[in-house]
C-alpha cells in the first residue's frame, strides 16, 4: 500500500481550527444529519491531510475545502446504505443554538429544498459572496442571486408568526 504524504501537525491543527465550522456547517446543511456531517468533516480533513496540493492563498484553500465538502456529501448520499436513515424533516430536532429564535431559523432553513438551503447557508453563515457561492456550487452568479431571493421568501413565509409578525 502506498503511503500518501501527510501535512505537518501544526498546519493541520491551524487549518482545522480555522475551517471547522465552515466544513461542518456546510456538511450539516447539505446532509441534514449531525452524524453524516461528522463523517463528511472527517473525510474532508483526511483528504486535506493526505493532499500534497499547494494553495495560492486562503481563498483558494477555502474554495478547495468547500468543493471537497460538497463532493464528500454527494458521495455519502450516493451510498445506498445511507438512504435508510430518517429524513431531517421527520427526525426530532436537537437544539443547536441557545436562543429559540436561532433554532427556529435553523429548522426553517433545514426544511428548505437544498437548492435554496445551500446558497442561504453559504451567504449568511459563511459570508461568501455570490461569486464564491457560484463557483462552489458550479452555478451562475445570477442563479445564486435568484436562489437567495426565493429562499429568503420561503424562509420569511415559514417563519411568519414565529419570528416575523407579518
């Protein structure tokens, strides 16, 4: 068995500390399952650790981690054994945040179709630009803006009476 080069421990700790919430949050938004998000998290950082790739800067590294996270999520979802789990909408949600409003927002976001959920997550939680989201999701910036607009409308509707008074 060939051994792949491993990155230095200090570098790995720094990268994991910096991008922990980015990778885990995107995996959670994509899979809807904390257990699956944990698996994706481990696979992404294992791939990073074994990669000999050099990065032009932090934006390039972050883009690589986002793309790898999405690819690992797709790989996980293709695995037939994973399709027997309970969908997020049927599972009893565990509170992720301290404030009830934050949990209500996360639940509403989780209930959206993936095509709206991922751009909203990347825009608001990871503070990526529409161009960065377009690159990560391999769609046009116009499509990102449209999905953000439609996703916001759906969130507003879902949260009427809970967070919004309208």
